C-alpha cells in the first residue's frame, strides 16, 4: 500500500541551514516546503495562514527563520531590537499557533525550534538575538508540556 510522504515546513527556507535540513529530510523521503521570506514572512499572520492553508498535511514545522542585528545595547536602534524579536521569537510563536490546529486535527505533528547557544551564554553585541533565542527556549519548553497545546 502506497502512503503519502510526511510533510515538513521549514521557515527561513533559503538559508544554508534550511537547505541542509531540507536535503536531509528529502533524502529520508519527506516532502519539504521551504519557502523564502517573500512567500512566508513569519512576522505576518496572513502570510503564515496563506502557506499553512495550502499544505496537504503537516507532520513537522521547523522554525528556522531568524535574523541578527548585532550592536552593543546602548547603540542598538529600537527598530533593530523589534525586528529581531519579531522574526526570531514572535515569528516562531505565530507559526506554531498556526500549525497546531492542523496537527491536532491529524492527531500528531512535531515542532522544532532552532535555538542558539546565545540563549544561555550571552555574547557581546547580541542582546536582541540572545533575548529572542532565550525566549524561544522558554516557548519550546512550554510547548513540550502537552497541557499548553490541548
């Protein structure tokens, strides 16, 4: 009996890490959707819904989209801080929120959030990036608690 391959959605789909992940998943028989930011902007709920609504199903979300705007805190413009947090943390939250109903309806699914050692070990000039990744770590831990998602 032929079954459909599992489907993975990788955000930030044009980066080197996303391409490497996609190649591994494809090699393992997955169907991979890894759109560029022009197609899936994780900062925009409508963009996320547009992509998720067109998926045949969803077995894996990889929240990989991320940016860095490195600067010492006292030199960092508020707009750069906001851009990093909006993309790296809020974007992952928006994507998880959008796919959870699909995964719940299917009765299964996985979400992988791409973190960084900066979440636990600060790096000079990466205050926004570190804060976003630390928040992503907490988001991941909360989502791992089944009571958070059902």
